[in-house]
C-alpha cells in the first residue's frame, strides 16, 4: 500500500515539478531581465503591481481551489457540479475584486503610471484565478500533467513576447500587457481540457449549493488571504513608506526566495489528495507520509538556505549586477526564512486534509498580523532590512505555532533525532567549503557534491528510504 501511494505521489510530484521548475526558472529569468532592463525604479513599480494584484485577487479565489481538490478527490461524481458553480461564483467575486483594487489605487494616490501597470496586473491575476480553478480539477483527479503542459506553454509564451517587445523599444506598460493576454489564452485551453475530460458546465445553478460552497470555503479564503498578505504585504507597505528604487532592490532578493518556495508548495500540493484520503482510511499511513515528507523537505531546504546565506553577494551580482548590490544583505536574512518555508506547507496541508482548517487559519492569521505590525515598526527605521527581518521573525513564530498544532494531532517529532544532527553536519561541511570558493558555478557544484557525500556517508538515507525509492523508480 505504501509503495503504491509513493508511486502515485511521485508521478504527480514529477508532473508538478516539471511545470513548476520550468515556469519558475523562466519566470525568474523574466524578472531578472526586467530588473536589468527597467532599472530599480520601474522594476519597483512592476514588483509592487504584482504583489498588489495577488493580494486583491484573493477574494476572487475565495479558497475554492483548495476546497475543490479536497471535495472532488473524495466525490469525483460531483466534479461538474462543483466546476459549474465555481465558475459562476468566481465571475462575481472577480468583478468585485477588480473594482476594489482600482478604487484602492486611486484613493491611495499612486502616480498614474503606477496605476496603469497595477490595473493591468489586476486583470492578469483575475484571469489566473479562473485558470487555477481549472487546475484544481486536474489535481483532484490526480492528472497534474495537464497543468504541467499549460504552465510550460504559458511561461514560454510570456518570456518570448516580453523579450520581443522590450527589444523593440517598448517599456513597462507594454511588457505588463503580455501577462493578461497570454493568461486569457491559457484559460481557454484549460476550459477545453476540463470540459472534454473531467467536468461539463451545467448552466442550471443551485443557489443553495453556491451558498454551501462559500460557507465551506470562507475559512480557506481567510487562510489564503492571511498567507498572501504575509508573503506580499511587505512590498506594498514599502511602496508607500520608501522609494520605488528600494522596492526594486528588496524585490530582487525576495523574488529569488519566492521562486524557490514552489518546491515545498508543489510537494504539499502533490500529497494533499493522498493525505485527504488517508485521514478517512488510515491515520497510521497519514503519519508515515507526514514524517517522510518532513525529512525530505528538511534535507532539501537546509543546503539551499545555507547556500543562499554564504553565496548571497555572488548570486545577486551574477543575476542583477552591481546596481542591486544591496539586495545581498536582504537575501542573507531571507535564507533563514526559506529553510522554515520548506517545512511549514506540509503541516499546513495536513491540517487542511484532516479538517482542522480553523487551526491552520489561526496560525496564518497570527502570522499575517505579526508581520504587518513588525513591518510598521521596522520599515520606517530600517527600510528594506527591517522588512526582511520582519518576515524572518514572523516565520520563526509561525513554525512554532504549526509544530504545536501537529504535536496535538499526534505527530511525534522524536523521529527527527534519527537524522537531523546528521543533516546539520552535512550543511556545515558544505558551508565551510563554500567560503573558500570564489566562482559561483564552482561553489554550487562543489558545495552540492560535498553535501550529498556527507549525507550518504552518515547514512541519512536509511534502508526504508532506499527501498521506497527503488520501488518507485521500478514502478513495482
């Protein structure tokens, strides 16, 4: 049973990994290119617009994507009903979100150029919200390869058109328009696939069923709202308290870290349907999946965090150039954040799958509130470094809250004693080597080799891990 589950998780993870790795790498390259092409001020406007639009479009999602994965994975015969009502609800909420976002931009007195770019990105986020609803259907049926194909096509199209327009003398507004244009095309493709393979649109809508969806998803909506505020509100607050150039410098570092967050989120998404079923069928198997997942994310997150910390100046200089040199200090602080971010999504999705949304919501609400308060205190005094430390301090508190919730659920963290100290030894060995290597590419290659060598030497990968890996690879 465990090996069959592992194969299914691995297949879904591989599909999401292909899509996310490709899209995140190319997206990062787009942002790096735009940072260099636009300069700190315009890149600050672009970064603010993305963060702003993602916050305001949370209303349009209203937690329905996550809810649909959970419910449809349990009741696939109701996929069409959920899909049809989800589209109708989202149309209303997206219109409200667009209106509120535009009103906010004007009330807060942002410059007209900033309003133009932010409004374009609001439209992009609204369309993407509809696309994500379709992706939730793919995930519920554990057919993530459709999502993979569409995401790869999306990011390649955006990259090609952005490069073409900027090379032909167009600026930030023209580059921004590419995002909603491509998203609209991807939405059409997603709709055709879902309609043909999984769920038909039924125009006979049930008002009571719509109300039940909103009632069930409002906790997920608040959870997503708090999580998004926590992740992006610092950029929005910086845009009013500091200069566009500082927003650009801060975003150069944060974009690197945010791009890496896809790994734990992608993994958590891939195991979410499985742990949702295990909550009903086997609590023991659920605990097994959680413990293995925590171990693997710790093994992956530790060297990435250490590498970012030690190589921050080299990474920033290589990607963005000397004009963004101040971003290196921000990246060093965010390296601690990324380590914790590799671990927390597993607990969050486990709480969600086990119908403990209220605990997940409490943790995320506390994190969002603490982060906003810390930003209010630290940004005026310390600028971008204040924002960076506010994020790190909040994530430390957030991790403690989640671990306490998981302990009450019955997860015994004593399993960490078997391997955590070995991972620390491997990371320290890698970090010491990195200090003495000046070339970035050589540092990454040699550092990774040292880490893996120590991991295998200390036998962090045990016999069960090896057997699990072999069975998955052989598909037996």
